C-alpha cells in the first residue's frame, strides 16, 4: 500500500494576532466569557435579563472524529511564515547579586534589555548580565481593579419531602432557568444518610454563534486599538487615527477597563481555547437532625460557583456560611459570603509565564521565584507611598532600596514587626485571607495552575486505590489494543491512562461512598492523563452525576463520570471502562467498540516487518494473544518499569508533587514518541513544529536533530511497536487535536526556534557520544542560551528530579579546553538566573570546584593575554597537567 501524500489531518493555524483557530471538537463553539453582571454594590438591583444560560452538559457532543475534513485544512508541520509576537516592554528586574552559593536574599536593581526570541546565529553572542533577568513586565495574576469576581454565584438548595430537590436562592442573579437540574446535582443520592458531603460539578455556557462572534470581534477591536495607541506613542500614524482620537475624546474607546483587559493579554502565552471557560461548582451538603419536621432531618446544600480551578480553597468558608444559613436562611447571609470572598486580595500574586509555571511545579524548592513576590511587594509599597507609577519599569536611579519590613510570612520577624506585607513561606502557594464575620480565614492559592488541574485531589490516593488490590490478586483484563498495551496483565492505572488517552467512556462507581470521594477520583483521573500538557478531559468530565441524566451522559463522547448508583455496573453498553472504587477493581465493558485497523498501523507493519509481530493488533485470535503476551513480558512500552518506580516512590513517602511530576514526564514522553511514530510512518508530524533550516551551517550535525532519543534503532523500533496501537487510538481524539493547536500556538512564543534543547540534553543523558559530538552540543548550548526565557527553557528540560545540571556540567571535564570554558560561561549565566541559581546550588562540590578552577585559568589567561606576556604559550602547552592556583 502506498503512502498517502497528505499524512495527517491538521487544524487551522493560529491567526497573526495569536487568536486560536477553530478547535477540533464540536463543543468548542466560542471563546466568550460570561462575566458576572452584578457587582457587590448593585447586586440586588440587577434584573434577570443579564443572567447567563448554563447547563451541566457541553453545548455540543460531536466527537472529533465526526467533524468534516473540511474543518481541518492541511498544515505543514514546518510553517512557512510564523507570526512574531509583539516585543515585550523592557523592564528592569530585581535580581540577586550575591554569591550563588550563599543564602542571602539581598536584592539589587538592573536594566534588562533582552529580545523575546534568539536569532540562532552560529557564532557566540556577547553575554549581557542583564539578559538573565526577565524582559517582560512583572504583573499581578489577579490585579486590583479587575472586573471579574473570584466567585460569580452562590446557590442554596434544600430537599422537600413532597417536591424533592428545591432551589431556594440564587445570588446575586439566577444562574440558569433549569433550577431543578441544579438542585438535583447539589443534593446527591443518599445525602440524607450522612451529616456532611461534598460534591463538585461543572457548568457550561450555552452561547450562540452570534454571541461568540460578537465577543470575538470586540476583543479583536480592543487589541487593534491598543496597538494603534502604542504606534502613535512611537510616532507611527495610521489612517484611522483621526477616528480613534474622536472616540477617545468621547470616552468610548480607551477607557481604563479596556486598557486593563488588553494589558493582561499582550504578553501571556496562548494556551488554546476549547470554548468559554467552565464554571466550577463546589457544593456542601449538611443534614441537621430535627424531630419537628418530616423524616426528622433538614437537608440543605450551599454551592460556590467560580471560574477559578482552585475552588477547594473555599471549603472552610462554605462550612461557616452553611452553618450560618441554617440559623438565618435569608439572602443577606449569602450577600455577606459573596462580599467576603470577592474582597479577597490576590493582587500580590505575580503572573508567571508558562515556562516559569513548569519550573515551579517540577521543583520542591520553596524559594523558587521568591524575587518576584518581593518585587510585587516593593511595587505595592512604592504605590502606597506615591513614589512612582507601578505600571512602569523600575529604573536604578529612582527605584527604592529593598525595605527591611518585608519578611517571610509566619516568621518571627514578620510577626514581631507587624508588617503589612510579607513573602509566602512557600512560593508554590500564595497566602491570603478572607474576612468573614470579622474572622480572618487563611487561604492558600496555588501559584502555578496548569491545564486540567481542578480542585484538591491526590494522584497517590487514586494510584493506591487500584494498585493495592492488583498487587495482592492480579486481575486479568480481556485484550483490547487501545487499553491493554502490556497484555492481559497490564497495570490498572495504565489501563485507565490508556482509556483516557484514547477517549473511552469511563465511569467511577462509588457505591455507598460519599460523592466527594467519587468526584476527587474523577478530577485525579483528568490530571493523570493530562499531565499539565494535554487538554480535553475536564470539559467532558462529570465529577458527580446521577441516574436521571444518563440519557444525556451517553451522548457525550469520551466522558469521565463519577456516580454512586450501582445500576451503572449492570449496563455495560453505557461505558467502556468501569472503575469500582470500593473494591479497587477495573472492568472493561463487554460491549466496548473494537479497535479499528488504521492506516498508520498497516503502514508501520509494512515498513517494519521485523517489529510487526510485536504489535498487539487484535484480541480475537490465539496467535495474536500469544504475541501480546510475549510483548508484555518484554515490557516494550516501559510502563511496567514505570509503574514499579511510581509504587516504590509512594512507598518511600515522596510528596504528591513528585508523583505529579513523574506523570507529567510520562505524558511528555508519550507525545514525543507519538511525534516520532508519525514522522516514521507518514514522513511528517504536526506534534512537532520547528525547522532545522533556522540553524546556520556551522551547527549542522548533532544539533540538527529533534524529538525523543533512543539508545539505538533497535530500542526505537521495539518501543514504537509497543505504543503503535495506543498512539493510533489517540490520534482521533479531542486531546490530540487540542495538543496540535497548543503546539502551533506555543511555537509563536518559544524562545528558541529550530533548536530542540530537550533532544540535545537527552543525547547527553542517554547516549555514549564521541568528544566531537558532545562538543557540538555543548557549543550549541553556549551559543544560543543567553536570555532569561532561553535559560528557563534549558532548565525545563533538565529538571531537578532528572539530575538537574549534572549532564551539562560534565562539559567542565571535556578533553578540549574550549568546551570547558564555554560550559563554565554557560553555568555562570545560569547561576545568575532567578531560577537557575537554585539549579546551580544543587551541583556537587566536585563540579563547583572544577568550575572555579576553569574560571581562574580563563581569567589568568585573559590577564596574561592583555599584558602581552609569553607565558600564555607555556600555559597552553601544559594544560591538563599543570594547575594554576
């Protein structure tokens, strides 16, 4: 069979203004955000005309496979012309100038002038120490004066013995017309048998295409007006400037809110959009015993509706507010809670870039990016004292020195000093508080929020729930190419991950369990498959649903639902994978749709006849079952070894953050192997964008490669054979098409184009390279990694959990002197970086001593060279034997 000329169905490329193109899923039909029409002051006077139309199911349930090919025009994996993002404002950043090995936090100021993108020139660029500081302006993640509330709605429902679930109050305005649907979700099954229960569910905005188009046009107009305003400030005149000036005089265009909205979106990375943001609902159900009422109990539920995925922070407030509502069930009780939560101040939480969030999530260091928190406090103090405009970059001539009143939160100095502002004890969480009825309620908001991470859940708990029963009595699964990638004894967690990746219908059944535990399992499963990389899971997740909504549920492709009714177990036609939480067993449905034989599978077998028998293509014949068992014994995918490492890590009581980082690495590895598979079979892949033509001829060779690295071709063929069915099952899902869109969008803000640092670092880590090949890699690192973002990118491919800078620091012991010197210069730049200083501190003393020795030799050689002494030749001749102290 001949190879097709057009290998992959691609999505529409992002437009030049970084606006996402059409998303390959039927439910993503708009990008508008339903803003809360009411504020604290006029909430009671808002009419019902402003209410949003919301539902608990996605507006459209078409799967990606049902979309017409016309909606996915072909796209070259190596774009001809990529839109360049606007140059960010130049800003000076407070940085540490003390010895990298010291623990002092002394800050100084400097002017950072750095380009957003490197030129990738072949020769070394002159190093500017200021380039290790971020060029983008430091902003607040939730600035003061923003129009959006933290909490948009507060709901109260109760159970009536005659009418069933009843909605009592919706504050400040009704959230939707279907009150009965909301009341049923807020009062789960068997809620009356427990004193307390938590539930979580999501609401989708039902917006028309006209509303979405209008909101998109308004956003584009605001962005264009802002660009014209910036051009006018630079002296560039446009034809439409006269109209803009007239509109400015009337106050119609460039108002403060318009500036704020555009200012927040100019230099943030595009992460793709699947439609309007979800509304996350955290619900608390309480049962009070009361012999004066029927059935002897009163059941009430209170819910907080927010667009922030960290909705778990409101749990203590819901506990207090619902208790207060039992005493005084009036709207004023809800108004008091609504006002308290929306007055929570998060304006001192810095807005991190995508690379910075990845570094923070992958590190256990409590001081990572603490400088940004310090600078936010200094900017606030300067603003309070009227010493400068906080929206302008710092200047060394006018910026105030670091004030002694800034301490770490909770320290003795902070408590005794009674300082107004403080720096968090752990930079992973921003510490704030909510004043409710005069009581300060401490709140910790996660700083780095990644896609598909909603609420407070535990991957460790999910893994243990299904691993412990499997470890005692291994469960044998019926073979399915998409799910049992390691044969019938595939680990249940891998089966779950495969089901999520291949968009199967998944049910978490928690009979006689609180609905809160079921919801946590659903949220953990979404984060498991996402790893902060893939999207398309939470939008089709139902942390809790009941039997009354099964007709709507089964129309949603690839749902992940949590239920407590055991009826679901007896209807295998409703689901593909059933995860029984009480027993810790998983069951593959007998009605599951068989995996089709795809072109990619056939092409791979034709092109690689040696590895074709290792592919698990069918579950019907005995011969294929034997091949699958043989392949499983060899662990072609590496999943068995990976799960063994996960379980050992859990047994040694590592933290939740470590387990999440390991799963993130697993997802990243899967996407890179999928890209290599597509390039091998089809000749091109949309999962990787980056042209090697960006590089000059001097860097050809080792540095021109990209993608996942295997020790040899045999290992590559075996691992591709083990993953081929899983990859082919993933290639027609929402998460696959969303990932393609994300790759295209993130390419526009990628600091290094055409140079795959991950590939080069993996070559140093996994392959035995000759001195000449390793020299090319070390020179590429030294030549191209200079700016703040470029160093962040390098650190992201060398996380602390993977030995950090160890393999880069091995260049200090290279046989060629130039490599040692260039590696020392690179490490010096990293040590002056905000995040890199922590990687530098983690280096061994042996490597640091080598660094000091090389720097001394280089300084001495430079001094002798300037003096014109003939000793330079003697030093060159004895290099490697004599040591200059």
